[in-house]
C-alpha cells in the first residue's frame, strides 16, 4: 500500500493519511478494492474485541474513501 500512507506525526485535527498524487485512476480503484477487502476481513473478527477492530475498519474505510476521491480527481481536466 505504497500509495496510501499514514502520517503518525500529524495533528488530530487533520487527516492522518495522504494519497500519492501520481496514483492513476486504474491504480486508485485497485487500491479501493484492496482497502475494502481488508475492511470486510477486519469486520469479520469484531466478535473478539469490539474497540480495536472497529477503529481498524473505520481507518480502512476512510483510506478507501480518500483513494476513491483521488480516482475522481483523475477524471477532472487539469
């Protein structure tokens, strides 16, 4: 997942993730599919401990949304 990175030094008021601006439309959608697959797999283990998996799923979904947003940006004329 080199195209989506976590910035552990960022403040809590800003988004802790960044998306590689060179990410192509096709690669962005591949990343979305992978992130959503991870979100699904993570949500399947929620029965063990609610707090940690819920946070993980929320982060994965947030990352998927950002990559999807980047894919849409790729469609916009420059």
